[in-house]
């Protein structure tokens, strides 16, 4: 079986934890649906990799869908890599990074290795958590291509893989955090829009209801949606408002029925109404 010398750093472990938490938030904010791919690709099959390469570089290379001929070790190394992929018990996030790194390092094709490595990691991640199929992860890594290639050229094999894992996980975390932020912002906008439409339909005259929400109200709603158990003290520090000011904003949002408190004041949580 293929083996790769690497170490999972403390930073990587922290990133895995943070990514998993953000994925949970993203799934909560997203409407439940089945993710359908245009093509049915099993990322654990080597033949599928060759087919994907053929589709990716067809017309650009005479060896599209075929490994390089000048190195007989490539076919063996790729078979061993897929054997490892199908039997490793590494966390899916780490597993996808290591596969991505080793595919790029083996360099089995005349061109398209980096693109295919990134694409294949996306497929592996999406099979683990389908919500990840719709995030622009590949775009974020491509935007940081200079750093990506600098990490790949890092001196020392063990250190190189460790830095690569950390780099890719940071890109993934940044991508998911941005997606969560966008979901929360859209949720707040839809909530405000719904309130306006409801008020118009019912011809209500609630003078306490204000639209759009103030900046402080919007920021607090975003924080509550992302972290339902956040404390008044934490809100105060992040928003640079006094605790009295935070409580005032919370009271206004509760009066507008935009948020509500679930459970006791000490151990309860906040709920942003949809």
C-alpha cells in the first residue's frame, strides 16, 4: 500500500475542528436538498480520474486520459495512491489534502495535474459532506496560486506536506466562512423583506417596527445566527458596545420577533426566526 510521510500539526487539527463547525453552521443555514452532479463520478476509482483528465484536457494534449509513458513507476505509484485512498482511516479533510498533494507530486500527466488535483479534492470533500459541492473552493485556491506553488516547492518532504495541508485547510475554512456570512446576510435581508411585506399586507401600523435594520441590529443577528450560544459579554467585545447597549438592541430585535431566547438565560441559546 502507498505510504506518505507526513505529520498532522496542531494547527491542522485546529483547522479541521473549525471547518467541521462551520460546515455544521452552513448546513443549518441551507435549505435541505440533494446535491446532484452533472456527471456521476466516483472519486475513489482510478479509471474515473483518467476519464476526468481526458475530459479536462481533451484537444490540448495527445496524452489526454493517459499517464506519461517515460516513467514506468507512475502507473504503480498511482495504483498505490488509490489503494491508500480506499483504505486510509484519516479524517476526510486530511485525506483529501494528502491525495491532492501526492497526485500533484507524482505528476502523472503531461499537463493539468494541479487542476485535476484540486478538482479531485473537491469531489472527495463533496462525497463526505454534499454541502461542499456548491462552494467556490477551487476559485479561492486559484486566487492564491502563487502561495500554492510556493508551498509545493517548500524544502523538506515532511515539512512540505504539513504546510500544504495547513494551506489547503485555511483556503477551505476561508471559503466556508464566507459562504456562512453570505447565507446569514441573505437570511437577514429576507427576514426584513418578509416583515415589510407582512406589514403591508396586513396594513399594520406598528410604529416600533423599523426597516431596514440598523447596522448594530444586523451585526447582532449575524452573530446570533452563527453562534446561538454567544454571551452578552462576547457580543459587547465584538461589537465594541457596552453590555447595556447590546441588551437594548437585543430587546428591540425580540420585540420585532426577529430573534427569541430558547431556554434559560444562563444555559439557553438564541434563535433567529426565519
